C-alpha cells in the first residue's frame, strides 16, 4: 500500500525524532503504529527495506495440472470440472488449458460432408434419447453442438424439450402419479430395511451383540460407534433418527471416544482373570482379584468395564437329580434345622449327590461340604450313583478327622444312599452324628444345594461338552473342585479361598 520511498522516509523520520511514534505519525499522516514499528525492525535487521510486496499465486502448479487433467478426461466440460473440484472460474480454466496444452486449440481444416435429412433425423433422436451430454453426442456425429440443436428446432420446434423425458410441469395422469408414489414408498422402505440390516450387522461385528438385539437397549456410546461406522454410507440425520440418539449426545460421546482409554491395561487384566477362573467371576470377586494385583478401582467401574468387555457369567436353571427310594430305614431328626453356620471346622458336614449329563454319558458327584467355610472336605466322582460312590467319599472324609478327634454332624437328604447298611455302619464306627432333611424339602440342605448351583453355573453350563469324553469330564470336575478349595475367591471369607481362610486363622498348614 505504501511505496518504498514512503516507508523509508517514515523510518528515517522515526529515528530522527528519537523513536517517538505519535510525533512521527502526526507529521507524516501515516502509517499506523504497528506498521511503523514493523518497518523499523526490518530496517534494523537489514539496514534497508524490501522493494515491495510480491503477490503469491492463488493456485499452485499442481492444482492447475489437476484441473486441466480433469477437464480433458471428463468430456472437456467447464461446468463439470468446476463443480467437481470447486475451482477455478470459467475464465481461468480455458487459460490454463491453453497454457499447459496448447495443442488442444489447434484447428483441423477439412471438407465438410453433406448430411441427408435421414441422418439429421437420426441425430435428433439420439439427442433426445441420450444418456450423457449433448456435447458427447455432437462429437460422435462429427458436428457442432449448435448445429445439433438447430436440427432439433427445425424438426420438432423451439418449444420441444431436448429430452424425451416428461416435463416436470406437465400434469401427470392420476394412475401414473399413484404408481410413482408407490415406487417412492417402496424405495424408502427398502432403504430403511437396508439401514436396519446394516445396523444389526455392525452391532454384531463391533459390539459383539446378537443379530436380533433391540437398538433401544444399546447405550449412547454404543449407538455412537454404530453411527460412526455407517456414516460413509448413510446421512448423519438419518442414522441418528434410526438409532434414537440426539445430535448433542452423539457429538459428546464421539469426543469421548477420541480420548485415549485409561483402562486399557485393566481391561486386559480383567479378561485374563475371567478366563483363568472358569468364566464365573462376577463384579465383586473380579474387584477382589484386581485388588490382589494392586489395581484399585470401584465396583461401579468394574461393572461397567465387564459389561463393555462382555465378561458375563452364564447362568442356567439347574436340573435336579433325585435319589429318594422310600422309607427303607428310620430317619434321624433334622438336627441342623437350616442352621448352616459353624464356629470351627468339622462341626457340620453336608452331603448330597448331583448329576451331570453330557453327550458322552452321565457323571455323578458326591461331595462332603464343611459349613464353616464351604470347603469340600472330600468328594468322589463316578458314572453310577451307587453305594460305592458315597461310601468312598465318606471314608475319605473320616480320614481327615480321625487324628483330631472331631465328631461332626453329617447332614443329608432322605436318599437311599444314606440309609443303606454300609453308610450306617461307617457312621457308627466313626462315632459321627446323623442328621436328615425332611422329605421333599431341599431348603433343609440349602448350603450343599448352593454348592451344586455354583459348580454347574461356573463349570458345567458355561461350556460345550460335545466332544468331551467321560474321563476328560471327570478330570475337569476334579480340577474345578481343587480350584474351588485352593484359589476361588469367596467374598464372605474376606475375598479368600477356603484354604487361604483357614491358613489366615492358623487352622491349616
């Protein structure tokens, strides 16, 4: 805006007046305060000022070449190129073409051919029935575009459209309008169904949800993930309306997704704990396990992370096995009377039989459970629920108290196994006390039934035993019971296993 001489005069006067900005501007009438200081800094650095300002070109050479290339490869249409690229103007683009490709303007001199009326009529028909531009039709015929339209005006008149398509302002017939409405409705239904299908597929792929999941059950965070996954295909308002997510909630959760997850390592540790412990830990035992590994997070966070990682313990209604064979011998009294608490080990024992049915066959388990801490004192596993199954289990349990002199109460249901002579003689020889539940009252042996429920929920129901043999299943069942005694966390025991609990109380070696 200011010449070299004006800027230099202003700087020299500024220095002469002792670098007084206000006085310099009042005497000259220009420039601004900041401009004067900028000129002075430049003068001090270079001992001179720049000759003037050089305007940089608005478009680079690469942009020019890209525009010209698009113009030459897409029918040499100025409007199409400008619409596709967003630049330049109708004046600049021809100049760039002439600059970079001057041969495109070369004229070819030749003798025109005489076109018959039939040829002109055919050209007009092709113009009206065209799928592309009129320029492409003219180039194929070897004539100019104005000539093509002149032939159309001569044959069809000036008021005729250049296309055989029905004009928008022409009144459609009622039948045609109704059919068009039906077609539009069908297209909308197809697009909506396709969108619903894509949402279900993405929910299954990204969120590990079932294909029949109800979108209303998804969290806003999960909905945001679905919307982001399908935005290249569908419009944002359409996706938000379909999943039922407000626009503000979408952008809020999208911003949170961009933030790095601070629980990445915790998620990995939780998954490892869940897999190592028979996929049966809930959020309480999961938090206790994390605390053991010096990972201190709240129960609320543990529940949220487990839900996000799909760490859900499988539950299923159990199928009971019944061993009642009638009153084959006198039944003792119910000494426990549903009081399963014990102040010391080997005060109250509970026993029962449960059945496991796998494709390879049936397996039966007979345990002896201590009411003090729920530890399985002894157990036997077999393929037949006979007297040998319970007798061997009882012999192993008696061996654990033979040296200590403890005489626990052995509580059972009214099954025939606990009323046979072999069982009664072993109880009498060991001087143990018998106790039995009432007929058909499973709550009278609830603590033992609870152990069976946890066992089947954590081990049996959560796995597929299709290719498992009887021997392999027995080994897996035995391994689970040992893990149950030695490692499985029990919240009621202070987040310890039964054996760890006894060691803390100095009751076990």
